[in-house]
C-alpha cells in the first residue's frame, strides 16, 4: 500500500512578504555545514593542506558561485537548451528549479583551481570538498522531495508515495533514494576513507573516489526515477541523461584516481 502524503508548500516562510523557499534553505544549510566541517578539518594534523580563514572564506565564495552558475548552465546545456533559447529570461529564474549536479561539479572544480592556483593544491582542495559535497546532495534531494520534483516511476510497492490531490499514481520517492545514497551513505564512506586510509595523502585520490561512487549511486537510483519529460529516455533500452553523464563522470573519476595512485607520495 502506498504512503499518502499531503503536499508540502515549497515556501518555508516569508520575510516582509518575500517567500523563502525550502530549496534556498537547503543550499544555505549545505554551504554552512560544509564550511564548518572544512574549518574543523583545518585543526587536524592529518589534513594534507592548510587554509587560512581568509582562504576558506574565499573558497566558500567561489564554491557558491561555481555551484549556482555551473549548476544552472549545466541544466540549460544538458537538459533543456531548446526551451532556454526561446525563453532566455528564464535562465535567471532559478527559483523555478532546474539545476544540474554535473554542471555544478564542473563549477566547483573551476572554483577549486582558482583558489588553489596550482594543480596539486587545487586537487587537494577538491579532495576536501569531496568530503562535504555529499551533505549538499542530501539537503538538495530533500528539497526536491518537498517540491514534489524529480519523482520516481510508478510503483505498486509499499514504499511508493502518493501526494494527495497532486499525484496521478503511486511513485517511487526517488529524491529520498538519492538523498540516502548520494548524500548520507556517500558522506559516511568518504569520512571513513579519510579517517582510516592513506588516500588523503595522494592529491586527487579522494576526489576521484567520490566521483566514481556518486556515479554508481546515481546510475542505480536513475532506475527508479522518471526521466526528464523534455528528454525522455535516450535509448530504447532506457538510458537516461543522468546515467550518461554519470558514466562519463565515473571514467573521469577513475582516471583521476589512477593518476593519483601512480604519482602518489608516501
């Protein structure tokens, strides 16, 4: 039997008549949590790179810009280019939704190297970001669920969700699946790898690992998620755009991990 849920307003509260949405709060919570964790890691002797408070503040600024600009451009280019060509002003209407993880990742990579100003230092910054990025993924997917977006394929199973007055059929709560795997589970795995392995010593190893694990979790969860309506399935056997991009990400992560291990410094 499906789980029946009353629709949740995408607006958490209003300030002087201006709506504050859950999606915005998710981003704010993710950035604050990530910043605090990175600040905590700076106190440890195990950390392979030390950043001053100013460098951390600058990194936060660049990462915010990278996530928002990269995520939006990624969605436009990968998922809905035709629509935005005909409606260019909608590019700036981020409150309507439409962000791409893969685009945001590219933005974060650019931000890391702008802050690091060298290949090795940039990789070490990316390694640190890979420890906290799953937190942002968790909060983002929870906001997707509140907004009733990116919902899954129809199901008769007991885990199906039916939004009263909104849903046409019971569907997999795919944002929850992604939040638990790409978010919480990935965060725990990365924390354990950082704490109990030597991967943190090798620039790019943790980042490459995170990319591969995310790709695996995303490809798996896409089995339960409806493809974007404007794209549909890319092949007759059910390949989605998310799976295609994640496959490319896995290869990039594997290449980065392999390079890090070949050039490792014990």
